[in-house]
C-alpha cells in the first residue's frame, strides 16, 4: 500500500529554521508535494519535487531523495504566520491525479 | 476571481438523513476530488473525477455518492449508510493530468451529525 510518515508536531521560535521530514512508501512514484493548512482553512500548495535535490521558493525549500524515499520541507526565518499544519503528499496509485496525504505536522511558532 | 466554492460552510444533519455538499469551480479544471479530514488527521480521498460524466471511488467511498454532469460541478452526497459522517469535507480541482499539478482547494464544509 501507500503511506507517508511525518512528525506530528514541531515547535520553534520566530526567526529560526525548521525542517519537516517525510518518508513515503508508494508504487509508481510521481513526485512529492507539500501543502500548508491553517487551522480551519483550506490546504494551499507549497511545492513539488519530481527529481532529487533542493527546490527553493522564498523562505521555503523542499528536498527530495528518491533513493531514500525521503523528502523534507525547510522553513527559514520563521514568522508567527507560519504556524500551521504541513502535509506531504504523493500521487495515489491507480487514482489519476488524486493525492495521498500524510497525517500532517503541526508547526507552532512562538515569539 | 477564479476559484472553488463550497457550500454550505457548516451543515448539521440528523442521523438517517442524506445531505448533499456543493462544490463549484470556475477554473476550467478537468479533474475534481473530494477529501475527508478528521481532527488531527490527513486528508483521505473519497471520490475523484478526471472528466465530465466519469468518476471513480477513492479509499473511503462507502456511504458516499457523487455526480459529474458538468465540468464546473462535483456535488457529494453523504448518505445514511455513512456510519460516522461528522468531519471536514474538502473539494479540490486540478487543471489536467500532468504530474505535479497543483491541487486547488475549496474552503470546506464542516458536517456535524446530531
């Protein structure tokens, strides 16, 4: 089957750097995506990695190692507004472009 | 503005009742999806549709039904056969079948069974 594992909670202070890890098991890998969800809100797309390496988008970066079935989301210069849940996701096998999501990592940023 | 709308935002249902959750998009996206989210959990796939007049079951389709008669609309019916329907329901859409295509989500409907 398909599954994704990520830590349930991470805490950090403003200005710090935090890394959220994700390991996955899937058949037919098509890339790893990351989504952010503020409490009670809709998930929003952050990044997508299809190839090994680091993708940088502003304060957020995402890394993928296909040989290790592992990726991470790196958040730099943390701000209070970054407090949210972060989900990694892979394409669901045999389900078109639908995604399978991890259970999410709740990030709490304090001042 | 283009986007996905879901209604209602909050819905209360008595046990034994069927309810329909609305999902509309004006992004001209081909694919649409329904996910269920329980507290502290990830999103689980209920149904998806890659094209009009076609849809497929996801991992937790039992007790749910959908239709896709128009490209813009993908309503979800929660039937009385769904034993634990209280959850946050999210609708999403994607432009096409390209890998990595961003999924756009609606604001969600929070369903509570009384």
